[in-house]
C-alpha cells in the first residue's frame, strides 16, 4: 500500500444549528441559516472524506463529522498492484 494524502479536521467555531431540524438532501442536510448543504461525513471512511475534500477544493465545506474524526490525521491509502510477479502453473 502507498500512503497518498492526509488531512486533519479542526473546527474552531462549530455551527450551533440542530442537525435534526435541517431538511434532508442527497449529501446530508440543508441548513436554512447559512443556505448551504451540510455534508454528513459520519459514516464515511478516511479515504471517502479525503476524496470529497479533494473534489471540492475551491469550495467552503460545511460538514457533520464524528468526534473520533476530529483532531487526528485522516489518512488515505492506495493499493498498488505488483505486476512484476509472474506465476507459472505446472
């Protein structure tokens, strides 16, 4: 495996809007106060979170994250296939 990218999520000023009061949509919930989608990262793997962040680099992202994902490195690993191995059946 090859380590690709890592990120750390820190929230200095967490939103105080209630998750359950927001309207559901495809990516999470829609916040009426800030008029943005709040992405639900709670069920995503580190790799999925990193992929989302990289696909939305030029945007401000609002998200709901698990406490276990805060203040730690989110690490994505990439599988490398080894094509140099050759096997013979006899």
